[in-house]
C-alpha cells in the first residue's frame, strides 16, 4: 500500500497539468459554444434575454465535458510514465476484490 509521500510527485504531476489544461479547454469550449449558439440565435432573430440562460448553461456543460476529456488525456499520458522514481500503472484484476 502506498502512502501519501510516495505518490505526491505523481499526484502533483497529474494535478497541475489537469488544472491548466482543463481551464484552457473549458474556456475555449464555452467560448465556441457561446459564439455558435449566440450567432445562430442572432441570425434566427431570438432576443438576447431569451438566449442568455441557454448560453450560460450550455457553455458551462461544454466546459465540464472538455475538462473531463482533458483529465482523461492527462491520466492516459501519466499511466506508465516514470515520475520521480515512481510509476503509475493500470492493473486488471479478475474480481472486484484484490486477491480473491
């Protein structure tokens, strides 16, 4: 069983990359969603007050989805890579309980 001191470097490596990439991807995804839907709404003649809640919620949801994919990307790149003499591995077991 690993202790916190053993995994600190790997955790920090995953964390800072995830935060940076998710902020960037979330911002870009929200901006693209807002631009596309706002432009389509403007062309269709929908008033700004009507579109605002859809733009806010849609931008937030697209940002969360982009953040998840950023985390998946960072985690996939981290598994198997040596960081500070430690390595994160993905193991497949036959049952849900280890050793059984």
